[in-house]
């Protein structure tokens, strides 16, 4: 029975293409109480699959939690960088506005000087 269980486990892992490899060994097993043996083997395999599925689910959950934590950290970093960038843009815009105002005042002063330089007719 242990031999049959190991072959059945190997068959599940390797896939249906490996069935002919184990068919000769299975044919040598006695056919007495085959139904009981198959039922017991199926229960063992089912328990192993259930245990493995739980382990995979637990690992997937842990991985998802790690990804969520990392994503949250990245989100905070992006938000901080965006805020800093917005402050820099606002400061640059303010400097640009001040330069523009100064340039407009300078143009008005130049026009006034030019108007004063013209001879009166």
C-alpha cells in the first residue's frame, strides 16, 4: 500500500504522461480489496492536497500583505515627492510673476522717459 501511495503521488506530480511508466508495477499488485485500497489512497492524496493548498494559501496571503505594505510605503513617498514638487513649481511661478511685474514696470518707465524726451510741438 505504501508503494501504491508513493506511485500515486508521483503520478499526480508528474502528470498523466507518466502513467505508462507505473502501469507495469501497478499490474503486479494483487486485485484483492482494490476498492478499499483506492478509497484509502484517495483519502490520503486528498488530505495531502488539502494540506498543500492551505500552505499555498497562507504563503499567498503573506506575500499579498508584504506587497500591500510596500505599495503603501511607495504611495507615501510619491505623495511626499509630489507635494515637494508642487511647492517648487509654486515658488518658481511666484518668482516668474515678480520678474514679469518688474519688467512691465520697467517698460512703463521707459515709455514715460521716451515720451518726456520728445519735443513738444
